């Protein structure tokens, strides 16, 4: 009888283990399928849901069935409270935030993941088994996974917080050639410190626990210094890069706990994130190395252009010009988004269409603050998907266009990208606005764009400026056209 | 050399998973149109929230007060990453869905 009980216990023991591993397998498959579906507009939303289901499954089965050295998960009450708090806060922030603030939000959540990974390493370090250290010294895969998880997670956390601050306009850039050397120096110190800890040999872990806090501090400083000099237009690339960092940090946890869901999920994001980073760089015609070490903007300050005069246009002239055009192309930029003018812009577009004018939108791949950001913003205002044309497809059409209306965009229409090899944005594909018959630029003032580069499209003979807040100007313009 | 080979053998299964996942990640992403870069980044961001499993495990075996506090914090932050990430991605993609649309492929 006793025997039977032991056998059943053993069976149930392996059964829960099997269920856990099976659910991790299903979760991994859902992550992969979800990510694949996310890369197609038709299936993207379902893909996101699939990945979320995989995550919920992995979390629930971990709480129920996970065992470490035969011990089930304890502190379940606290864990559930923590999850509830995280869910409420995360859900509220995610639902409330404005679409224009999307990039910094992604950065914020990314930082949370990085911090979580770093905390795990922080707690696992004192628990490194004495037997392991006695046998192999500190030079082993377990210690390496802990240290790398800590460093990568901390860098991702600190860097994401700086990126968040920058995109939110709370933190400025530090652009100094000195930062490059400071960063290289810090990186050497971080790597050196990891090597130092791993070569300590047979030590007592509790005697060297303080070392992990020193490493944490250095990694945080490096994360800050890493993002500090990177400016303006390159921030989305940095967020994408930090995103893949956090993926790798999560995968380190997978090594630590021999956990396949963390391993596949983390590495998948790590590699996909890296490719995404490279794709974004390509869209802006910049190399990743350039983004990381080269200070954007600032450079090429000595450029001299034949500066013509700025010519303004009155609202009524602009209204007449638009009203009697056949083909109008709107080039929206971040200025449109911050003014929350996407709805009134769509009104203008509908009004013109009702008068027989053909209206299209030229969407630059990096319009807004992130690739695809502008599409999200215009979709929010119900602008039909078919009217959003990617810049490379609309450029051949621009010479036949009567008016190009540039609303709060700057760098993406800057001809310097085509003409001026000394310009930091030289080679970046642009919306070739100057090819159109007339150009109207709506701008708040003569300030430079996000990349802080002079834009001599504004001095072009065909260009007329319409100064003011995009929303107010558009509203006035719509009223003016209605009266014609 | 001997040591490296020993480590490789010891961790061979995980190394296989890692190497294959790297290629899988590259393969899965490589055809994405630029308009989906932002939602994709956001979705991937939510997926690395899988780090929460580690946080749950470490919290589940925490004994000292310090470990409890840190573990609690790790679970909260991990949940923020997961929930915030998925919800924000869904919100973004919801906007693409309102109107029937054509495929845009580069």
C-alpha cells in the first residue's frame, strides 16, 4: 500500500513537471507565432493577443506547478498582490497615455523589464551554491548568467529611463566628444569587473555580496552615459536596441532557472529586436555604429547655403491655392501630432475631397518619433489607410502635384539629405517636397527640426510659409475654404 | 579549451535553443513593412516581459525581508512590462483596424 502511494506521488510529481514544461512549450510557440503575425498588418492584432495568451499561460502554470529543489512556489499571496498592482498600474498608464507619447511609453515599460531582470540577478547572487563555487570557483556558467543578467538589465533600465526623459522633453542631450571616451572607459570597467568577479576562485559568497552592488552601480552609470549623448532623431533606434538588451537579460534568467519559456522568449526578442534596430537604421540611412558613437546634429555646422528670403502666405491665399488645385499631398510630421491636429487635418482633407481635390498623405518611414508612428496617429483620426502613401511611392508623383502641404514636418523634407554631403542627414531618403509646383509649410516658427539642421526647403522660391500652431492654422484654413 | 568544451557539453541543450532562436527571430522579423515597426517593437517589448517568470520564481523562494522586498518589486515591474506592453500594442493596432484596408507590402 505504501508502495502504491509513493508511486502515485512520483507520478503526480512528474505530471505537474510535464504540464509545466508543456505549457512553456505552448507559450514559446505562441510567442513565435505572435511575433510573426505582428509583422503583417492583417494579422498583427491577433498576433499580439496570441503572445499575451502565451504569457498568461506561462505565468499561471509557473505559480501553480513550478518547483525548485522539490519546493513549490511560496509567498503566493504577495505574488498575487504584486501582479494585481502591476496590472492595474500598467493597464491604466497604457490606456490613458496619448498616442503621441507612445515612444516614451514603450521605453518606460522596457525599462521596467530591465529592472526586473536586474533584481532577479541581485537576489540570486547571494544564493550561488557553495558546492558549485568549491568545485568550479566563480568561473562558471551560472555566475556568468547572473552577472550578465544584472549588467544588461541595469543598462537597459537606466538607458530606457534616460530615453524616456529625453522623449518627454525632461532631459537634454550632452553632446561632447568627451562622452565617447567616458563611455568606452565605462564599458571597459564593466567588463573588467565581471572578469574580476569570475576569477576570484573559491570564495565565500556572503563575503563578496557587496561586489554585486558595486557592479550594479557601475552598470547603471554606464546605462545613463550610453544614452546621454545620443540625440534627437536617433532615439527610436536606441529604444529598439535597449529593447533587445532586455530580451537578452530575460534570457539570462532562462539560463539561471533552466527555463525554456524565458530562454526562447528572451532570445527571440533579443535577435528580432536587433534586426528591427538595423531595419530602422536603414530607413534613416544611418549605420548602427554611427548612431551609438556619432553625435547626431551639431555636426556640419559650417554648412553655408545660399539663403534666400522666407516668404509668407496669407490664410486666404492658401485657401484659394488649395481650393483650386487638383492634386494635394499632405506631409505630416511630429508638429502635427503634438498640436493634436490630426483630426482637423482629416477635416481639411475631407473638405478638399468634397470639392474635387485629390488628397493624399506622404508618410516618411520615420515621420513622428518612431517608424510607423505617424500611421498610428493618422489612423487614430480615421484617415483611411489607402490614403497614406509611403514616401518612396509618392515621390514619382510629386512633380504632378499642385500643392504639397508640409505640416509640422522638417527633417523628412530637407533637401540637404540629397544635396549636401556634409549634412548629418545626407543620404536619408526624404519626401521630395520641392518637386511639387507649390509648397506650403506650416510651422510654429523658424526653429530647426528635431535633428537641429537648417532646412533650406523653406528658402525655396516655390515655398510659402504659414506660421502658427498647426491646429489653429488648420482650423482657420478650413473655415476660410468653407467660405469660398 | 578542455573547460570550454565541458561547458558546451553541459549546457548544450540551451545553446541549441539559443542559436536556433536567434535565427528564428531574424527570420520572423525580416519582412516587416516600416509602418509596423512601432507596434512590432512594442509587441516584442511585451514578450520580454517573460522575465516575470524569473521574478515569480525568486519571490516564491524568498526568505529574508530584503529578498521579499526586492522580489515583490521585481514581480510588480515585470507585470508592468507585460501588461503595459500588450495593452499599448493592442491600442496601437486597434487604430489600424477601423477601416478595411489593402495590403501594403514593400
